[in-house]
């Protein structure tokens, strides 16, 4: 997996870790995502869009590598008597 902008490979646990907040959901590294105010805003908007979508399903959100994921808690089963 490579950053759409700089083309560098992902390095987990660093700022080269990629997230899908580039244009059209392309993968981008932190440095490219925050390189200039315009790109940073576009990436922020993409993140917000995905977060809003996830919030439709749950108020609990997991920030996964692929973006925000809703956590759905299943109703507890009744205790057996
Ligand atoms: Zn990059």
C-alpha cells in the first residue's frame, strides 16, 4: 500500500502509516495529508464524512486503519433461570 501523493510505502507505527482520507478515499500518509492547509482541510472533511456515516449506526466509534467504524453492541441475552 502506497501514499497517493508521495508514493512512499506504508510504515506501520509511524507517520508513514496510511489512512484513506485522500481525494476519493485514496490512501495518504500523515505528512502529505498535512502538507498544506488546503489538503489538510480536504482530508479532514473526508474523515468527518466517514465519521458522520459511522455515527448513523452507533455512537461508539472505533478509529480503525480504514477509518471510523461504528461499534454495534448486541442486546444482552436474558439470563437462563
Ligand atoms: Zn505521502
